[in-house]
């Protein structure tokens, strides 16, 4: 029997509710030698209070040393091994723009590119055209008619877009058309298994047609496709953990990742406070609340130490909204670190705190990277979070007699 | 996808250089109840400084409770699971005497032994003859002529030697001739698979011929062979980690282990200081420097607590040689513990420190067993060292979007 198997087969439906609060990019680094991190230097009385009354540790969302993208980072938090559950680039792009994928959909990431008169790639990013220009180009391609297939094209940012082919039997064993090089023409999409022959034909037909529709463009007169991927939803939170789970997230990517594991997604508008309000308003309807806050990651990616600190402080001020909710387990962590001094996601393990009536307090005195390193949960893989959450919510039965 | 697979496929060639300093047998035990270990009682301002500005933990080179030999210990440090990558005794012996193995070589460990008139084993170690006597016996056997095969025999220490058969198609599925008992004759070497039939024939022919050549000896008049093993180099550091790796080691065993994983080996003469000098002199030529210092292990094996402490202090005094090298990650650890009070390798996890610009300092105040146990890396398997090293050297790309 596997660990996952024991957890799934020992779930019981009654128990405390779980508020799973993800501060995107939470972990950080000091901005000067001997200094404190973004989290450690933030004024955060409520996080500190939760840590003091609870238990802390450091998580590796994927594995030690691995820098998680948003997809693998969240799958890790949700307890789906990111090394075995690979979400293809095309599907992640479609999730990222909030496209409502269906199980027959085949998605691919698009780069708008500049081709010369002979069809060779001059610029793989078409001079990084502005997003508005990308949206205009997408309108030229969306809804293209290919027999037996519906074609959806959506803009991401700048030169980036996504195409979704909806039709029966479109397999994703396809090579990229993007050669990841300039001075050569885009490649023909090839089926890497016989079953994908029709999908390859459709992808190539789409690419040919884009050349005609983009012929008048000077910069973005071609497309490069990569990361063909079928949409394959994962076993749901209900199936694996017996949880009625809901996502409270403002950004499409995270709403999409939540949908991938079968969470309901509430349509919340507004800032972070509206997420907390929605949690309170719907507290009796669900068992598990995935609340996602993007701001710390954004500030970290911008290299703005002070802004990241403020983003954490803003969440801290919202936490008391949960104080009066009965029978709850509160978890606060992140999907990866985004140290402002690195301006990027990083591999550093992420602070984790858990507070609830069955949590054994470990004497942590504040919530931070160093204090969490000394927390009683130690350094642990993210795949243990959900089992720990279920257990501390009183939702796992005894194993064996 | 496996952890190792993600690491290999996300390596990038640029990044900080990695100085990987292995103090053989570093971990220890207090020499009296309530006392400090060899490392903890050493005066080691530079190790303490690196620990203070960095991160510490405790590694299990093989697995908890397992006492590593030099081979498994180093394979663990290098990120090759010692439980799946078994280096046969014969190959380890050949590496240990610095014999330049080739991929067609079949090696076996020899014991010189005393046989009685009926050919029964009287002493499996021939009275532990001195090494000089062993060298004389080896000269009688080396270069023995067997058609289609070259035979090399080299002395180790006392009654120990190694034989290498060089020829095409010599498989190593062979039983030992050493019955590990006295009062019985040596066994015939048997092929455990049909492909090894020729190798068995050659091994038995070698054994027969040694009886003739050693007939005049009183003590060492026979040989016992065990641990037949073909030389199989492992995937290289370049292949697995994208690293140009070099070994700076004075002892043949460690030079051989480094060669096994594709490291270049510099021909360094002198003491430990010459290793550090070589690192500085060749700093621009490689990405990864495996610097091996044997002295702490030797003192530990001798049961000399004070001498082991001094050996650590001697390395500490050399560390400032690295101070002016730019863009580096420094790692200091050991391949196993060798507590002086045990006079042997032990299973105790080994202190580990890492210091570099992307390392999140964890408040460690000195380098020692107890302080490392409280370090933010926690207790972790050695196979995570290289992924962590690559990550902290900025040499691993993001996994997933």
C-alpha cells in the first residue's frame, strides 16, 4: 500500500474545515548580509500569533534544489507529485488565460514571430510586441475553420498566445514547430506516435493558415507552436481526500490549477480582502478553502523587497477575519520562494505554518524562514501537507487495528 | 520523471563554481560523556565563519544507520545512489592502488594465504605478512602469461593484493575462490552465468599457476580471490550535472572514485596545502573542485582524538586561501563519520555546511555535529547534495512554467 493509498482509504467526511492560504512566492532572502528576509522584516502580528500557537516547518514544493514553476509548485502543495504529474505547457497556458478547457482539448503555446521572405525565423518573439497588438492578431486567428475541429486562440502577454484545438481523438504526442533558433524556418509538426497523425495534420494546417492571415504584418507574420498537451484532469480532491474543495483566487492560472484537481472555483472580484470575505461567506459550504494571493510573488519578481514586505503585511491584516470561524485548521505557506534580490522564483524551501485545535504547538515565536527552519515539522516535502492537514482536521481514521 | 532526471535536464552551464571539500571521516563522538566531538573541540575560526554566513545540516551518505565504506560514502556524496551503484570489491581494490583500469578489465581482490600439504587453508591472511613481503610475492605473479589476457597484480597492504585480467569478454558473474573458512581447500571459481565461463577458466588457471610460483613460500603459498568485478564507469559529472569536475586528492582510492564518475584528476604532490594551491591555480578551468583530505579519518581510525582535532584545525587554517576567489559556493562535509573512540568508520550522520551568495543563512553559530543538527537543511540524504549545490550555484533552471 502506498502512503497516498492509505490516506485516500482512511479519509472520513467529518472534521474541521481547512483554510489553506497560499502566499505566492512567500519565501525570500535577506537584502543584505546578516539581514532579515521580506517575511522576517514584515510587521505581521497575526501570522506571528498563528505560528506561536501552532507549528512550523519548511517545505520543498517539488524537491530539494528544484525551482518550481507555478504549475509544479501548486501541484506539490495539493499533494500531487509534480515529477509524475506533468502538466504540459499548452495546458498551463490555457489555464493561465482562464480558458475553460474540456477533456477533448489539445492546447499549444504560441509565440508570434518574425519570418523573412524565405520563411526563416528572424525574431522568435516578434520584437516582443505589446499585448494589445497580440490581442489584435489573436482576433485574426480565433475561430479559424478546420473541418471537425473548433479552434480557439487567446492572447497571453506580449508575443505569447495559446491555441486550443477541440475535437475527438486529438493526441498530444507531437513535436514542436518552434525550433528554438533563428535563421531556420519553423519545423513541420510531426506525430511522435501514429495515433497523433490527425492532430499533426490539423496543427500544420493551422500554421499554414496563420501565414496567410498574418501576411500583412511586418513584425508578427508567423507563429511558433510548442508544448502540445491534452487536458487531463487529475484525480479530484473529493476522490483523494474526501474534501469539498473550493478555490478563491483572482488570477486565471491558479483558478485553472484548482480546476485541474477538481476544486470548485468561486467567481471573486476585487482584492485580497474579497477572497477572505468569500471564505467567510461560504464557510459552511466547503471543507477546504484554497486561498491564493499573488502579490508577494509579483513584488519579488520585480525585485522590490519593500513591496513584497508590504504585500505580506496586507495579508496579515486580513487574517483576523477568520478568527471567529469555528472548527478550523489554518495553514499558511507558499508555492515557492521568490527572493526580491533574485527577481525570480527560487529553490529555497518555503516557510509553513499550521494552527488548529489538534496542532501540537512547538514553541515557534514568529513566522519566518529561520524560525520555521527550527520548527517541529522540520524540512519536509510538500506532498506531506495534505495528509498532515487531514490528520490535524480530524479527517483521517486509524490505520490498522 | 525522476528527481535525478529533472536535475540533469534542467542544468545550465553558467553559474558559480563549487568547491566541494571532503574531510574524510569528519563526523565524530565526544571522548567523554557530556564532552564535545573532535570537530566541536577543534579551534576552527574559518569553518565557524563559513557556517555562520551559511547553512548547515547533517547528511546520511548511504542511509540512516548504515556505515559507509569509502566507495559508497563517496558515491553518495557525488549523488550516485550507493544502494544501486555497487562498485565491486575487485574494482575498489584496483582503484585503491591507483591502477589505471580500462573498461574491459576484470578485477579481483587477493588474500595471500597459508595452505597445508593437502591444499587446505591454514591461515586466510598468511600471518599478515608485511607489505614488503607482499610486494615481493606480487612481483612473482605480475605479468603472468595467459593466452588472450594480460594479467596485472598489485600489492595493497600486508597480505592484500589485487589482480586485474585485461581481455575482451571477461564477464564478472563469478563465485569467489575464498571460502572464508579454514580447514578446507580454496574453492574452484565458478561461472554463475554461461557468459562468464571463459573468465572462470582464466581465473582458475591463474590460481593454479600461483601455486607453482609460490611453492617455495612457507607462509604465503596460496591465494584466495574474491569480489570479481568488471570496471564500469558511471554516468559522468559532465553528463549528469553539466559540470567540468576535477579531483584534488592525494590518495589513490579517492582519485580512482573521482575517475569513476568522469572527473579529471590533477597530479598533485605534497600535503593538504598543495590541494588548496592547485584549486586556486586551476580555478578558471573547472566548475567543480572535489578536494579530498584523508587526515581526519586516519587519526579517527587510529583512535587518536587529539590528532583528529588537529587534522581538522590544519584544514581550517588553509580555508582562507579560497577567500579571494570570486563567484563560488563552498561546501564542507565528510564521506562518513570516524569517531576516534570507535577507531572505525561509523553510521553517524555527517556535518554539512554550504556557504555562497544564494545560501539563506540559518543562524548557525559554529560548525559542529550539534549545531548542524539544528541547521535549516535538517538531516538529509547525501543524494540531495549535488542538486542543492547546483541550485545554490545558480546552475539549475526553473522546472515547469
